[in-house]
C-alpha cells in the first residue's frame, strides 16, 4: 500500500473516532440542556484562547477549508497572516487570539472542527484537577444559573431551587483525556504532534500550507 492510501485510511479512522466522541458529547449536552445557553452567533469560546490541535485534527480542518468558496478561503488566509504577525509582535509566550476560521462569529469549518471545539461549554473534570466550570459561566452563559461565583463552583442550593430533574454534571472531556493513546490504539490512527492551532501555520518545516 502506498503512503497516500495509508494516510487516507488513517484519516478515515480518525473520522470514525470523531463520530464516536461526537455521539458521547451530544448526549452530555442533551443531559445538561437546562444549563447550556449556546446559540448561533455566540462565539466567545472561539476568541482569546490557544486552541490546542494535533496534526490529524489540523489535517481534517484543512479538508474543510478546501471545500469553502474562494472568498472565504482568502478571508481565512488573511486572518491567519494577521494572527501570525500579531503573535510575532506581541512577544507574549501566552499569546491568545481569535480563531482565524471564525468568520462573522460563525465557524466556517464547523463539521471539520477540532476536538477542543466540540467540548466548549461543558463542565469538565479530569484526574489531575478539580471541576472546571466553562469561562462563559462568569459571563451569564453556560451553568451561570447554578454558579456560585465566590466559590468557583456549582451551587447545590441554586440547583435545588431551580428544581431541574438532571443535576449539573462535569464530564471527563479534557483535551488530554480525549486525545490519549488508548483512542489511537482503539481506532488505529495517531494524533501526531500537538500545538496551538495558529502555530501549525508558522513558517517551519512541519507547517501546513494553505
Ligand atoms: S475551528 Fe471553529 S469552533 Fe473551533 S475555535 Fe475555530 S471557529 Fe471556533
Ligand atoms: S460555550 Fe459559551 S461562549 Fe461558547 S457558544 Fe456556548 S455559551 Fe457561547
């Protein structure tokens, strides 16, 4: 089998994995619907962040990019150039940015978006740390109806007052967990290197050209 065929199989296996976690995430969001205020046009989670992406995620994202109309592609390319320039000029190791694929507050590559993008808005927990409430909770959005801002956690009292059937829950949807090697083995693909989305477009040997 040639390298291109192997690459195609690898990508197909990644898509199977994506469908698997998508189903799980869909169920989590449905269970938590009383606490979720995501709606079209709200794109706060696509701004002012790092967006970790593995190589295979960015390859799939580019597949979505290639299917876009010419003008949109040009707009995204210009966003990428501007973000890279801003990053260079900022000298900030913790540089945060608006995702270049966000156009008019809408994801231009929604079906092809990465794993982190699919988890935005859920409360998460992993072995290493406490429950993480989504940042937008502090802006009156997800879980804000049960948030105890002083304690940085969900208020049981508020939940009881609201009387919802389903309690507010945190799920193991951290990026580290969802990209762990067990998934690579189980679905027969590899994530490859991981870095901030914008760094995949820097002028280095392993950069991605659009
Ligand atoms: S890929 Fe789409 S969902 Fe993900 S950060 Fe960018 S605009 Fe948002
Ligand atoms: S996760 Fe929060 S910021 Fe993102 S779309 Fe949902 S409500 Fe808006």
